[in-house]
């Protein structure tokens, strides 16, 4: 596996040249870029990929993933149609760039999982929209996945709930992946969300969905039992995202589970750590993850299919 981090370049933040120089200096193998700035899809499709690819190559890097977070389940038909078109352009752009993965969201018209309806009511209650939204997901994503198949691009769905995604837990992963069956549609592994959502242990989640992890967009999470006692689950401070190594996940175990599940691509550091923001946090996450990987040029011998075959 290689190590990446999530950023954007050329959109008023830093230039791609500065981004690549910093990434190389701090032991990253590749970068994940958002579809804006130098990676604006219209710009790439019009001007070509040379500026991006040559800049990264000068620093010994490659483009691991394109981020295009689009909400194809927006309540407004005009908005979701525009988002669908934007995502298809990002897939076309990724193909031109020779980048094999696009990360996006499954979308949702409501935030924080409220698509399930009123709390503590059984499935199918009048405010439960989960099945309705799965049907809409199938309608909106079918042409997107067809484009990905045509361009041989993998779509990895972000599993975060708070940014608005119906695909945020195993029950909904099963529903949406069954709704649009394709080996070009899968998930992006980010176990930080599962810590505070109590979908644990993370390694068992990873093994259960072996073969469907198309990217690993990783961060850590810290839960404070004291603040949970003070606030209950409705509070907003009893858990915090951390960069890998500053929370409660065992990254040796997480990486091992990914290997056993047949994943051998990229670990991408995402930084939402209030205690170590910015580049310092990205560098820390890279250093922490590196200890669990073999030396460059050496591959893990992955027991692919072990968990599925053994019935676990």
C-alpha cells in the first residue's frame, strides 16, 4: 500500500507545485485531489492532463484519486441532475488523467441519518424514507456507473453520515450496492465514523465487505466517556475526529484487516483533527501509518478471499 492525503490545488489555496513538493518532502507516495482548481473537470477535458501529471511526476508522485462530492439525492430535481452531470464529467476527467478511482457521496436530502425518520420508530414508519431514497439512488447512479464502466473507473462511495450520505452503515451499503450492481461501484473505507456510530469492531466491518473497498480515506476518532455522560448522544463534543494515531483505532489491526480483505491500494490521510490541524496533522498521520506497511517495493502476501471462504 501507498500513502496519500486529501487536498485541492490551484483553487486559491496552494499551487500544485507547492503541494507536490511538500508531499514528496514528507514521505507521501501520491495525492488525492478535489475536482476543482488544477483538477477542474472542464479544464482537464479541454486542456489535457499534462500539467497535473508532469508536476506530480517531477516529485515522484502520482494521482491516486479524484474527489467529486456530488449530491445526486438533492430534493430539487434541477440540482440533482446538475450534480449527476458533474460527477460524470469527473469520471471522464479521471480517465484522461489515468486515475483509477473517483470518491463521491451516495447523497441524501437530509443530514445526520434522519432519512430513517423519527427516532425509535420501526422501519417503514411514515417518516422513514430509506427505501424511497435507495430507489432514487438507483435511478440517479445507473448512468453514472455506466460511465464508470465505459471508462474503467472505480467509484468509491464515502461512508460519512454527517455530510449527508444514505450509504453510511452496513444495512444501507447492502441496499445501495444491490440497487446498482457493478464491479465499478464500491466503498471508501473510513473507520473513524464507525467509532462514534458504534459500528464496531472496525476490522470486522472491513472483512465483511471484502472486495468492495475501492479506496481507503482514513482518519481516527476519539470518544470521551465523560463528555458522553455529560451530553448524551445528542451532544456534539463527546467524540472528535483525529488523524491516524491520535484516536482509539488500532491501525495495525485496521491495516491488517484491509490486507486480509484483498485491499492493496492507498491509505489516504484525511485531517479533521482540531488538535493537529493542517499540514502538521497530515504529516503525523503519514508517519503513524508508515510503520504498519512493508518497505517500499515489498508487497504483503494477502490471503485474498480468506474471510469469505471461511464463512466469517
